[in-house]
C-alpha cells in the first residue's frame, strides 16, 4: 500500500516539450529548472513554468508561479508588479495617492484661495475676523504662515491709504498757504504781482474816479431792494475773507471795472479788421504782443502759458485748474454787452472773476465785452467769438510756449513739469534751439451716469470726491480700466483724437526706437507719422515767444482765424494750418488733460439745432473754403504730415 502511494506521487509528468519524468527518474538539475535550458538541449524554454525565479512568487502577490504564464503572458514592470498586480494592491495604492494629493496639494491650494478671497474682500485691517477652522480647509490652516504672507499686502494697503490722504490734503485749498505765497511773490516781483492793474490805477486815477462815479450813479437808479441785498451779501463775504486777500480782490475789481468800461466806451466797429489766413504773415510780424524784448535764457526760462477762454457760467471749473497748474494762466472771459452794461449783473460778474483771481495768483484775466453784431439772438452765443478771444489771450502771453485749451479740460497735476522736461530734451537734441514742433497732450473724458443736469450737481462731483478726476498717470490708467474714463469724445467723434493712439500711450509706449545711425541712442518722444483722419483736432503745446532778444519780437506760431465763431471747426482750422505749414507732431508722455462733466452749453445747442440756426452750415462751408486756401498758400511746403492709408 505504501509503495503504491509512493509510486503514485512520482507518477509521470509531461512537460511542454513532450518529455516525461518517471518515478525513478531523477529531478532536473537546478540549472535546468530555473531557466538555463531544457532537459534535452541548451536551448531555453520560455513556456516552462518551472523556468521562473522563486522570488517572483512574492512580486506576483503570492500567486503560484507555475500558473503565472496562464494569467500574465507578458512581463510587467517592477513597479506595476509591486503596486498593481492585484486588485487589493491597486486599491491601496490609489487610496494612498489620493490621500497624499489631498493632504499636501489640493487642500492647501483651496485653503489659500479661500483665505486670499476673504482678505481681498475685506479692508485688510487687523479687525477682520473669520473662522477658517469651521471649514473643511482647516487641514492647511497655519496662522503664523498666513500672517507672514499677508503682512506685505497689509503694509502696501496702509501705504496706499496714507498716500491718498496726503494727496487729498494737498488738493484742499489752504488759505494761509495761499496768503504766504502771494506775499512772497509781492516781495520778489512786485511788478508781476500787481500786473492786473495796480500800476495802471496809480497812473490813471482820474479815469478810475470817473468810472467809479458813473457806477455809483447807475447804482442809485437800480432797484433799491436788490442793491441792499447785494451789499449785505458782499459785507458778509468781506468779513469772512482776510484783509490781505480782500485788498487783492478790491484791486482786481478796480482793474476789471476799468477795462470793461473802456470796452463799453469804445466798442469795436463791425468794419474792424480781423485776423485770417490771408493776414497771418502780417499778423505774426506786426501784431502787438507781450513777448519780452530781452528773450529767454534756455533752458532755464522755459515756461508754458495756459490760454483759456470761457463764459461766466463756466468760470467755476478754473478752481481745479489753478490747483494743478503752477505756470502762468491767461483767461479771457466772455461778457455779453447787455451783461456788462447792466449794473447788477456786471457787479456780480466782476466779483466772481475777482474772487477767482484772488485764489489763483498765476492767473491774468482779460474781459471781452461782445456785441452780437450778427443779430442771431441766444444772448450772442450764436456769434460767440471763440477765436477772437483766443487771439486776445495770445496777445498777453509772455512765455516761451503756449497750450490753448477749453475751460472744461483739467490738466494732470504734473502736466507743466512734464512739458518742460520734454521741451528741454527737444532743445538739447536741436543744438540748443527751440524747435517748431507741436506736442500733443492726450485728452480724456470723465463719464458719469446719469449726466449732471445743472451746474450745482456738476460742481458736487469734486466736492464729494477729490479723486473724481484722475490726478496722475496711474490714476488715469485705473480710471480707463474701470471704464469711468474714455478718450475725449470717442463715443461721438472718434476721429477727433484717434491719431494720438491712446491705447499705446496707456501702455507707456511713449518713445520711438533710436535710429541705426544714432550712435548716442537718443530717446525721442513718439512722432505722429500720419493722421488717421483729417478731422484730428488735438490740444497741442506750441512755441510762442522767441528766445533771442529783439526790439519787436514776433510769435513763432500762427494766430487763429477769426472768421470762425460759435461752436465747431474753430480749433481744427488751427491744427490744419499747422499741418500745412509742415509742423511735425509729437505725443507727450505721462501727462494729460481730462474733461470735467457739465451741462450742454448754449453755443453747442445752437450748433446742433440746424433747423433754427445756420451756424452749422456756415462753418462747414467756411472750413471747406479754408482748406482750399491752405493748399494754395502752402503748395510748395514739404514735410506735411500725410493722411494714413
């Protein structure tokens, strides 16, 4: 029985090659069993399950090594055999990978996003409280690390707050500082500080006395109640104003009254000559101007005068301009003949102008009494003499350069300094001479929705928010990004300022690449190679008074054509004149002007009402004729900026 069992245990086994092993046959050698050959030859047998290493038993998850060929006909990588050879191992491996990813990657990332969101939605102060541990993100909560990460941001926010507070403090008018500045100016340059009439009053005392008596006689005939109320209001204001400021206001009133009375006594005749394209050369040669005979010392004496014209209802806009612009300002104020002649209205007008001048010592005011000789009604606004007033302002300029703007455009706080820096650069690259260039000042517009409907509501914007109008370049970038500011008139007249390429300007692309022949690699501000449209009408800085000494100095830029009046075509005609003269145009970096919202002016209403008024048609026909005149006048000029293809 025992021998039978032994015999059975050693029964024959047939291998893949057909060999049988009897009970009495010895087992194959170790070399043959584990892969170095078959029983009958040295050729390896790849189908023999006994030709696999014993260590594969563990790597294969404990599976019988002789069954390995049936389940896995091809060899796997070592990592696969260790971690994924069985479902249990694959599940355990996946669980470990997911846990580690969540613990050290996903959860910390989501936690950081959550924490940053909470911080950015708060004001960044220490008082902001939130319970991050109540969320599933508490696994990555590290308060010390969080404080270290957020500390620089909190410091930046605090510095931003302090900087904005400082800007707000600088923007607020300081009466005491203004008094000290005016007192210092009077001590240093007494003639300049008294330029608006102090010397004239002393020389023309008899005439002032005559004018005063005339005003007093008119006051006696006026309505007594209105006069009493006006006197009470004036007395109250005078009691609140310091004595020195009140003295300045009184002097300004006297000078203004004298000039207005002079214009009333000697109104211009309708046959008086006006400045046009045909007289431009004689005007530049012979017209009286205020340019100094001694010239300027370059570049030390470089300065730009802001020339502005406006009506009385827009004069309030100049308060912000005076805060931002420190160079001279020449203001020409429009006074209808009826307003100047009326005692009560004339007195109110003089008071408002004098009060503005008292808080703006760099400003010279020239009243312009206008008679509506075209008899078109609307208080004379149909014939608003915009270019006559601009030329009148140019006659009072005493600086090397000019910037002619409308009163509703407010300069950036650094505009006059940036202009001077770039003028110095241009003079340095032009052998010390002032080049006849036009430097374009980018113009923007502050949008409000809904628009202000009256003057008082428009005034409230800056009163409520001193940062309502952008102050510097980064403020303007932020305003445009937030869609609170746009390129000036781009929503209704895109051609007017498109050539400035404001989007490039906002990206600080301010300079042209140096030419290959320029060994010094001189950096020059971007030049306008062509006009996108011939309706381009930017605001430009131009040279005016010559730097060389002269007995009779001649302006370096042309006057405006006085045939244009009212609204429309009055500014673009000057730009076209410069272009046909061959003047190159450049774009000023960094600084800008921005339009303050205001109710629509009467003169623009006249322009838009084509049915009742003929102003629009007249100016369109005149401008077409003017372009023909320019082409005839400057047919031989080279270097005219072309229109873009």
